[in-house]
C-alpha cells in the first residue's frame, strides 16, 4: 500500500491544487466506517459532506446500482427511462404539491444554476441572497454565494445579486420588491458554520416574496433528504417554496442534483431552455430510489431528532464548547477558542473524520444509519480531544 507521502506526491504530480494535497487516502468503506491505505479505521462523521446518507457500501444501494448498470447505464436526456420517472414522481410526492415538476442535474451548483435561469424567465433580473450563504462554485452559483473570499478572485460575476444579512427580516423587507425575480436562501447555512435562523424567518420570507410576486428558492442541498429529520429541512416552518434545490444526499452517494419548481414557475422551462447530459442518469436515480426506500422502511427520519438531542447535550458538556447548533444530523460545534482546525486534525488522528468550517466551528454530518454505539464512540473521542484544548 502507498504511504501518505507517496499519495501526496502523486496527487501533486497529477491533480490541480484547488483542494490542496489530502492527508489521507481512503480505500474502503462500510456503513459509517472507512479505512485508509494503511488499514487505519475511521468513523466517518462527515459523510462525504452530508452526502452518504446511508453510509458506505449499503447493500440496498449496491444491489440497485448493480442491477441498473447490468440493465441500462446511460441514455442522455433524449429518452425517458423507468428510474428517472420513478424518482421524479417520488420527489413530487415528497413535496406534497401536485404542481411540482423536477429537473435533474448532477450537483448542488447545477441545481442552483437552474434556479437562477428559471428566475430570469420571470422577466425580472434582480436576485436577493444572503451574506454567508453558499450556493456553489460555478460562475452563476458563485454569483449567488455570499462569501467574499470565494467570490473576489473571479470578479466580475453575474450582476444584479444583492446580499442581505441572514436571519434579518428588516433587511429582507427593504430588499424585496417588485423588481426582484427571486430570493434564494438556505434553511440552514451549512458552509457558513451550520447557522440556524430564528423560527418564523422562512415563513416571513414566504409572505414577503408572495406579496411582491417574487420566487422563493430554498437551497436544501445540505439540509435535504432527511438530514434534519425532515425530507427537505424547511417543513417545520409550514411554507411552500416556489423552488427547491437538492443534491448531496439525494443520490445516496452518487452524483445527482435536482431543481424542483412548484406552482406557476413549474412550467417556465420549455424545450431547449436548459439541459444536462448526465443529469438524472439511470444509475444515480436507482441509487436515490434505494436510499429513499431505506429511509422510509426503516423509519430513520423519526430517529434523527433523538440523535440530535443526544449529541447536543453530550457535546455541550465539554468546557471548550460554547454551543452546538444545527438540526438533526447537521450540526455545528462552536468552540470558545479558535482551535477548530487543530481539533479536527486531532480527531482524525484518533479515528474520527469531521470538518472545520472556520477557526472556531466544527461541522459534523454523519450518515443517517449511524448507530448508538458509534455515537457513543464519537462522544468518547471528542471528550478526550477536547481536554487537550482546554485552557
């Protein structure tokens, strides 16, 4: 097996440096566990950044993909196929809206690009987004992203996007008017450190956008597919958006995104308006259907809120922790000191994979099949690492 230094050198010699050379190379996974090239075991508490909702090598997903690739692998967007139709109908049913119509793509950025294009068909050009938001790295999706460090190297971006503070209704009231085509917002700002708005925020945005005839797009890429204990992550507010964007967990580990349009805008795209060669391909759709089937049959969404309470309660007991925010199994651990990156490195050495979204916030997003024993193991290791950072 190649050692870490060899892997890093090979990476530097063949790949571009946009990620930096990784510190470990993963070669195998099973459930919530992964192993590196040296055979070391890790508990995956990041889940491919909220993507592997059923963990690794889930037998139902393996069976679904295997059967599909033996039957039909790719057909392009010129033809229908059974899995794509089934998945579109399933997502429509999950929204609870008979008017919902689905566009399939491959990623969250592509889903938000589709939403951006859809908004232009209203005849209006302005979009309102939020400071700290993350909607993707393609030029259109980046234009919607409210993070200066990610935007500035690529200016000029698409014009007409106004950024307002997240969870600030007075700012929203000033910005939203009849010249705005769309407001795009995450139910929880994931990349910004799992920032949760006040209850009622999304409902008020819905009222404001409806008043002015503005599309409300909810970017559910990280919150979607059961991660918060709800299918999309906004249902607790009792709102119906005009647009829902999905990816990450949707494909059960395979690349798959979706832009769901509801109401009048569901019929805005016409032949030639938009497309994706690989979007909604048979294998990704088969994987998605298998993942949804497991979530439903094993009633996993009902269990996620209980796990959230356990994690928040136990993690908060560490003196270094200021707070734990988030919903379901998308949580941000806010530390009292700017040691998150070192903390995550120490967790990795101890066999836990997590992510630092900033100097003081650790994000965890384990698979939704995580066991009680694995939760206990994570908490034990977290406490040990925390004691080394206490002052």
